[in-house]
């Protein structure tokens, strides 16, 4: 299952897993990345509800930003290797 998901999300994962530079990885980085991704997805759902209740089309920009950011964080946190997580953190 994980290999199929890695193939599906390979464009995202290839970007973060590329490179041969040194990196600093800590297991807590992955946990925090997953937490922040879930938090962003939650914020996108809250923004969607608020936009629908208020009947505001302009509310879909925050929804899109939080959803894409959260989705990338969750994908890299769950499926990415240590280099991908360290690259998300920007640690070298």
C-alpha cells in the first residue's frame, strides 16, 4: 500500500527527496510535521464551513492555501524519507 501511495505522490516526494546534501533529522521533526499538516487540514475545513455560512467566495483562497499546505505536510510526513522531512524543516 505504501509503495502504491509513494508512486501516486512521487512528484511531491521526488522534489523533497532529491539532493545529496547533508541534513539533520530528528524523529520529532516528523511528528511535528504531521501535527502541523493535520492542523492545516483542520483549518481548511473550518475555513470552508465559515465561507459557506457567510456565503463568501473570497473565503476559498485560505481554504486552498491551508488544504494544499496541510496535504503536502501530511504526505511528506507519512510517506517521505528522512531527507524529505529534513528538507521540509530546512535543516542542513
